[in-house]
């Protein structure tokens, strides 16, 4: 047994996750009645969600309190990259829907869900989250509120003594260690999540929406493998795919199964540390990205909205398509970082074409039917690109710094 455990621990985490994935599929096919196996997935996601808010609060507080004057971060560049990627995702999805139009067999009305009334309501919600009670923000995993309080407390503690700052750093390191322990359990968590997905949702319900899923997943793959690498290349001027595949492998796989950008924050923090990124930067950019970097959500909103438009025979001109691309990007930034968070923003986009809320909510119902695939791919794209663009901004800055002395030497010559 010791030899097996030793061999297991020697394997890379990704390989162990793949083993968990295969075992989960086999168990779902052989013993689908063993519902207790699904508890492993629930416990894993719950553990990630429990530790993430505390991790973000302490890391950001410690980073800002210990930040030395003159030390640069890359937040401005990262925010620009987040915005560009999300807009291009919405625009790519709109273009794909013109090339491969999809219609829907509308599902029954979705009860108990209340979509936002307009873009102003979405933005208002974001602003209210900023001034949320700190205890409430921690309890409800409101990362905008947690970030706001962490930044304010960090600034207030900049003048504190070295002993206080050291205590903050030690506390953040302790929570980071807990995160590492939780992530080591990922293979068993993935096993439970896969088992639950197959036994509860099944695959039969997805066959009726095959073409819609092909367009959705195709758009997300296009963003992940073509658009995002192009953005990275423009910034770092070298082959982007090693970085892209690292982020997809070590962040995207976990996010695919947890289906929650918020739950994947600890995984992304660990990957950022592994890549040697600036802690002052990634401690803020990763939780912020889990809230506003939503390329996958922009794809979902655009594709399902235009599927409803095609179903109703509404004509879409170029100007309206551009507005939809912008609206889907802005709306996506307000999407909740939990499973299915982007679906409730579909009625907002549908209102652009005068589609009634009743029909729009039927489209949301379709979204929940295909959610086992759609939401998994969406979260994998969203969460993996948080690390991708954080790393891109830092590598681009280093490239410019290395080129600067050469430029100065050339001017002297």
C-alpha cells in the first residue's frame, strides 16, 4: 500500500486528475446507483469555495500592506487584456451565428428565476457589491466586495509596524498552504463530479441540441486556441502556445468540472505561483478576473440570443450585431462567477431585439438543459484565461524592459 501511495504522489497532479476522470466515468457506467460517490465532488467544490474568499482577503491585504513604493504591478495591462478578449469573444460568437445559424426547440418556461431588467441594473449590482458588508461579502463569496475591503484594509495597514505586516504575510501563507492541501484532493473531487454529471444529467438530453452545442463549443475553442493566443503573441512576440496549453491543462481542466470561476480561484493562485508571477499582481488580478473576465459568458449570451432571433425569424443588421457584441461583453462582466451565471443575462440581450421576457426565459431553460457541457466549457475558458492574461502582461513588461537598454545603446551609437 505504501508503494502505491508513493507512486501516486510521484505522479503530476494533471495525470492524477485524468485518472480520477477515467475512474469516475467507469464507476458511473458500472455502479450508477452508488450515489455516495458524488459526495466526493460536492465536498471538493465546497472546500474550494470555502477557502477562496479567505485566501483572497488575506493575500490582497498582505500584498498591499507590504507593497513598497516604486514597485510596479501590471493591473492596467491585465484589465485591457480582459476587456479585449471578452469583446472579441462576443464578436466572434456573433460572426459564427451568421455563418452557422441555429434555431431552437424552445423548452418550457423557467420558474423561480429573475433576470436583470437592463444593463443599468447589472452595473448597479456591481457597484452595490463594492460597498457590501465585509462579513456578508465573505459569506456569499462576493469577490468584488472582498477585493474592495482587502484593498482598503491593505492601504490602511501600510503604515503598520513590521510585526503586524509579518503576521498578515504568515496568515496568507497559512491559508495558501491549506489551498495546496485541498488541491491535492482534486483527483477524488473530479471523480465525484464526473460520476454525478453522467448519472444525473446523462447525455441523451443533449442530442436534440447537438448543432447548438457544436456552435457554442466551437466558438469557445476558437477563442481559446486562436484569438487568445493571437492576443498573447502580439504582447510577448513569441510562441504563445506553451503558455496557453499550460493554463488550459492546469487551470482549465479543474474549472471544466467545478463549473465555477470562484471555486477555481485557489487553483489559479497556485498556478500563478508556479509560473513565478508577481504576487502583488496575481493576488488581485485572479479574483478580479473570476468576476469580470468572462469571454465564455460573452459567447454563451451571443449564441443563445441569436439562436432565439433565428427561431423567431428576426432580421439582424450589421449595426445591431456590433451592439450585441458590445452588450454581451459588458453583460458578461456582470455575470456571476458560479455555475450558470451567464444564462440569466440572456433576457437582457434578447430585449435588444424586442423579444419578450417569456420567450427569453425559455431560451434560458434550453441553456440549463445543455449546461452540463456549455457551462463546463465556458468556465474552463474564463478561468484559464485569468492566469493566461496575468502572465502575458508580466512577460510583455519584461520584454519591454529587456529591449529598453538595447534601444538606448543604439541611440548612443
